[in-house]
């Protein structure tokens, strides 16, 4: 019986492809920068509406951006 591959197994195989690895590394670099932004907001004691007001956007736009980050996560190989 053939064992089912986990998503981690498939990821590790995909990371052997130099093009995939390049895209993966670039995406993780972007997520790392977003993590820094979220951490800075939190450490400055700013709420999402405070951040949204600065570039003239909405709190919901900031929330969507942050929630998408948390759904995708970072720190993967």
C-alpha cells in the first residue's frame, strides 16, 4: 500500500526545484517584513484604525492584510 504524502513532503520535494525555491524564498521574505510591521504596530500600542488613518485606508483593510498573514504563517523552510 502506498503511503500518502503529507503537505510537508510535497513542499520539500517542490523546494528542490530552483525556480520554486526562489519564489518560496521571496514570498517568505515578504511575510517576514509584514511580521515586523505587525509587531511594530503592536509594540507601539497602535490599533488598526490608527494605522489605517495614516495612509488613508480603512481598519478593515488593515485587518484583512493582517489576518491573511496569520492564515499563511511564516517560518517555514
